[in-house]
C-alpha cells in the first residue's frame, strides 16, 4: 500500500486518523494469531520541486524516514446499520 500527498497538511491529516483503518478482510484473520503492523514514512525526493532535487541524492540530511511498529489488537467490527450504504 502506497499513498502520496501533495501537501504537509494533507499528510498529517491522513496519519492522525488511522483508527478503524481496515487492513484485511475478516476471513483472512485468524483469531488466535499475533499480528504486527509496520508503517514506513519517508520523504519522496522525486516529489520535491526541481531546485531541491539537484544535489540531494545520497546526502543523509535529505534521507528523512520513520518506521512505526505496533501489535494489532483485534476487535470485532460494529454491526452493520440497516439502510446504511
């Protein structure tokens, strides 16, 4: 899964609301198995304006990334509401 954002506010908005994010079908999940979610965030240098791209390849100062690991806690999905789409 990959997602790009045009602006910093868009990216921050997306990562601040990860609650109830569906990552698998219920039929694919085993109730007694342990699952770990790994999120990787990185700056895509190719998306920077051209003047910022010049000379940044291989420079550690421009290698901005973060990784988050979390143990998933399986919770049952709420019942479907009749008439809802």
